[in-house]
C-alpha cells in the first residue's frame, strides 16, 4: 500500500469524525494510525496463513509450538526465559516469594 492511499484513508476518517482533514498535524497522526492498522491487519493475515499452511488451527497454537521447539532445541536455555506471563504481569509486591504462595507451579524445563 502506498503513502497516498494511507493519506486518503486518513483524510476520509478525519472527515467522518468531523475533524479537519486539511490540518497537517491531525493528518500526520491519522496517516500513522492508518499505517499501523494496515500493518497489524496484514501481519495477522500472514500469521493465519502460515499457521494454516503448517496445519495449526490458529496463531496461538502455532506460536506455542514454535516456542516449545526452541526450548527443546537448546539444552542450555534459561528456565527464566520460559515462564508464565501471568507472573510477569503481577505487581512487584506480589512477585516476591512471600506473595507467590498461591501462584501456579513453575514451568517445567525442556531439557
């Protein structure tokens, strides 16, 4: 997709939102937003195509399988690299050993 197409999409969206499509600052931000939306959608499409090509039902299982293959292929991989993301998203106070009493068990090593 070309920059001119992003600009036209951005101008159309700004006009639909009752904003000035000729304002250079607003237009620049809108073009960046359209480019970001297009990129995200295109990468999702490509990921779905690749997952289906390799026989996986969706992107999640495909990405999980790739991670598991990485873990099996490297004997010296750190167990800290393969952790539950729910643990990383917790506040620091809860991540302390005292706050992890009820946390799920640690992930198993692939070695």
